[in-house]
C-alpha cells in the first residue's frame, strides 16, 4: 500500500494539484494497484480525475497506444505509473507542450514510493538549482572512476532535466518521481564508461559492463551480461547506440536497489544513458532509453572538481 505521506507529497508538494484542474493517471496492468492509489487520492482533490489502464509497453521509451496519447492532451496534471518508461515518448512531449504538468514513475514499487517520495521538495530544488547553475555554464564535463571510467562530454545547447527539483508546479513542468537528478544530453562524448551498480531490467550487477564510446556512439560493450544489452539495442537499430544523457543523483533518501528509477537518483552516483535524446533537445528519435548507473565517480566541470569519489566538493 502506498502510504498517505507519499501521496500527499506528490499532489501537495510536487504537482500542487488544484480542485479546479483535471488530473489523469495513466497506468498499466503491471502497476495498476499503485496507479489506483494515486487516482483515488486525486479524486479527493478534484472531481475531474480520470484513470486509464493499458497493457505494458515492451521497452522503455515505446509510445503508449494512440487513444492514451490523445487522452494525455486533455488534462492539466498527469501521473504516468507504468512498468516501462513513458518519459522519453512523443506522447509525453506533446502533452508537455500543451502545458500539462507531468510526473512519470516508471517501474515504481510501493517500497520506492514510500521511502523516496516524501522529501523536502524546496530543499531538493535549491540543491538542483545549485548544480544546474554550475553545469549550464560548463563546456566540458569529465567523469572518472577507479574501475576504468574516463569519458568527456560537451554540454552544448542541451536542455537540462531535473533542475526543478521535483517542483512540477508550473505549466509544462515534467520529470520523474521520485525526483533527484540533474542531467543533460551531450553534443559530443568520447571515452569509456563502466556501469557497476545497475542497468534497466538487469537489476544489480554482479560484474560491471564496459561501454566504449567514439563520436557519441557506443562502439563496443563488454562484460558478463553484455550480450543481453547488445540484443536489446540491436532490436531497435543503430540509433539505440547513441549516448543520450549524463546525469548526477541528488535524492537524499534514494539508495541503490537494482531499480533504475531510484538508483539513478542516489547521491554519489552518475548515470549515462543510450537511445532517445529528444527530451534534451536532440534529434535521436528511437523507442528506447536505457540508463546505466555508476558509483563513486570523480566529476570535473571544465577541469574543476565537482565531485570526488561520489562526494560533492
């Protein structure tokens, strides 16, 4: 059961749903129980609440059914509680463009909701803004770890994700809940990154996955479970190998558990994604977005150390 404090934090602290607004909960048969908890709470605030239940999509970033996409264009506030992520879909972007305030919760569990949603969103927004103000002025970001990560990104004209710190209280605001990351889509990147914490649907990794990157594209993947990752990327095609995102975790209650929704928000981690980058203003429109989580990184912004072994400096 999703507890009262978690539900209240989402509707009162993050989305700030008003009685005069409409609210849509999109869920699927895999996450319906959690989705209905949010719907029932929304009904206590507004008489204009609605829930839509669909079949789970096959992969993160795949579009929802057309009737669901159309319904998303009709509501002021939306919560997307699904097994696979709808964050990086055309349906979400079009609803955002119409002014909807949207929180996505891909792969959320009751445990994650109850531990990580009830946070101080004002404090998170302050910290998110602090990191964003540094990165938006940065030309190059370098990430290094003792396991072999050494990769450099150019920030370019990317849009930033997470700078609101979960305060989705203005038209067009959107992001994950639980919130707690600052991320951008790189113009270019070169190097190697070693994912040692978790990867979508693989859970906690017993041994790392190593990604070699040239020209912002993954050219080689090695590790005990590399073939599983390669098969998923190959099903989508060459666009799946585009490096789409670099993010830094900021949620004070998140911990690495093997679920990307929470893992990528952990303080002391970075995450790098491949696939769709349209949410960052890019042009790589593929039905896939997969983040790999890296622990204990050193992060440099234009040569100045922002993080050392997972601790902000």
